[in-house]
């Protein structure tokens, strides 16, 4: 199986995120996205941000029930939601910590409910346990964003035998400051979830201005 380091990290971080690191607080991160919201979709097009498509394809592979209730965790401006709606999934909710990003997502008209909340960092989501048939989380587990404790909350809100699909960008996948490797090992060892798929995919496809990087795309079935 390929690892997250299978291609050199040449991605040029945009100005908005260059100062982010493992010590960045949720409040500081939200300020970044408040300023970035109006131009974010243009950036994702220019930088060939393919993580939402890659993650949505994996969820589709393991979620045949088109009526499944799905949470897009870290929905941002609704990139994943728009793709899943095209795939025929109508029961979508959006979760993000930033209201400005969700306001952009609302204009796409693909979600039924919009939830403001933080994953990890000592925060507990207002979502009840065992609410969703599936959760998708693309572009959230990356440098200066949500650490591995965000997975605890996502695992909690997925129903037993539900599906959890997420990306981890290569520049923080093995960084102990984020704890992803140890968290994934913990949940696998204690039987909290079962691995269905792990692949290494383009996160940003190569471009002249932004370079490129990859991510591990994980799909688990919750116990």
C-alpha cells in the first residue's frame, strides 16, 4: 500500500494559511476563513483542490444507500456536498466552525441543515450520539487545522456499522503533534472501527503556481 509520502510535497501554501501550525487555535483558524470565504472557491479551482472529489468517490464506493443521512464535517463552502448531491445523495447536513463559509455553502442549496461547531480541541459537538449513517470529512485534517481528537467526535456521531471517510494531508499525517497515526492505531486495535480502504490520492493536483501534494484517504466502518 502506498504511503502519504509517496510523492514529494511541492505544494505552495496560500498566504492565508502559511502561518498556521499545530499550535493554531480554533478561534484563530476561524478568523482566517472569515476573511477567505468570499474567494475560497476561486482558490480551490486555481489550485486544483481535488480532496473533496477523492473523498466523495470513496464514500460512494462503500455507501450504496442513497437515502443515507450524511454529515459533511468541515463542510466549508459546500464542495463535498455539491459532489455528493450529484452522486444522488439528498440527505446532507453541513458542519463547520465558520459561519461565513457556511453562508457560501447555503447558496449552493445542497444541505438540509447547517451546524456551527468545532471538532476536537476539547470541544463537543451538539450532535447526538449515533445520528448519522455516514460522515465525510475532506480537507480538515491538515496543517494548522483539526488534530486527531476530532476523530473521537466523528466516531461518536456515526451510527453502528456506519461509514466514516476522511482525508489526512501528507505534511501532517505522521507528525506526532497532530497524533493521527496513534489515533488510527488506537481505534483499529480496540475495535472501534474496521478499515475498508486506505489509498493515497491527489489532494492538490499539480499546477504551475501551486505545485502539488497528496493525502491518505481513509474509509472505515464504525463498530
